[in-house]
């Protein structure tokens, strides 16, 4: 059974058929998924929490995306803290740094990330981390902030597209790495070699739905069902059986997010 460790199933892209999307995923071998509320402002986090409260195979992450870092203030901090009071909310995020688009100034991104790490530490939650840049700056800034936060925090670099060298350094500092549909692209820009060079016991798989549909479905809306396609590519790279890979990555996600196994209510 697969676990989609990062998807945005409460995005408006799914408003017309969210129930059917979830049903397809669960019928197709997805045991559970993490609904990430960040990326659509602050209040959208509440929709991810509500979905997790209504469906036992859905858990939620709440936070403020670096694109929205300009919205991070005491009100946002209080709202995120409140949502984290739910037992169905298992992670802070996605938060981090994005120097590619810079929808929020870099200094505000760094402050929002630092303060969300403080909140994660205080409330004992792992962190789902976004990092994107055309060069090394965001990666280096992010790792410096992570290291300054001190030991004990757990987290994952979601939808990883960086170098093997940086990923290995991140693993040394307690982070995990998650791959999305980009891993399946014909023009993967070297990402498959990165995935091949990392230990399976530190890897997760995700869809980042509705974004990044895998090869063969590109240009369409992505959905959690397709996490298996990411996993199949990863299993080939590591020379392990597909079902074994599903078990390994799902166990890694359950360990990070402290999810029950098997997830209550799963078929």
C-alpha cells in the first residue's frame, strides 16, 4: 500500500469531485495521504484540517508557504497554532524558502520559516519543507536555518529537485527527502541519479497533487492515485520490488509523521 506524503487535495481543482478522487486513490492502493493546507493563503489550512477530521485515511499539515510569507504575522501564527491542536494535524508546513519566484521578500521568507520551526519544536511536530532556487542560495540559507534550530526536529524536503551533494548533507542533519512526479519525467535533469544515490530508508514519495502529474499524464490534473507511478520509478532505480518499495516508503512516512499502521479505516 502506498502513502502519498504530500498533496493538496483541498485545492479548488478538486472541488467538483474530491470524494471521487479520494475513492480512486483508496481503491487503487493508497493507504493514507497527507493533505497540505499551505500554498493558498492562511485560511485554506482550515480546509485541510476539516477534511482530515472527516476521513480517517487523511491527515493534515498546516503552515504558511514561502510564497505567502508576507502574510505571516501574529494572527497567522495563532491560527496555525490553533490548527496544530488537532490530533489529525501531524506536521507543520509546507514552509521554507523559494528564491525562484520570490512572491514574498527573502527576508520575510526566512523569518516565517524560522518561526514555524520554533512552533514545530514547541508543539513537537515534524516539518514539511519547500525549497526552490535556480542556484544554491535558498538551499544554503534553508540548511543554515534548519541547523540553527537545533537538534531534535524532524522534517522532509518535499518535491526534492536539488543536488545529490545537498541531499546527503540534509540527511546528515536529520532531514528526509521526498520525490514527486518529476522523478518520472523523460527530462528529469539528473534527478533519477540523485534518487539512486540516496538510502531508501530516508526516502518518501508524493504527488504534490494537483501539480506535477507523472510522465504519461503530463498536462492533466494530478491526483493521489498516481503516487504509485512515482514509487514504481523509484523501485526501478533501486532494483527492488514495487510492493517492497511501497512498504518501505510508507513506513518511512508513518515514522516521520507518527501515523498509525495500518491506518484506521483503510480497506
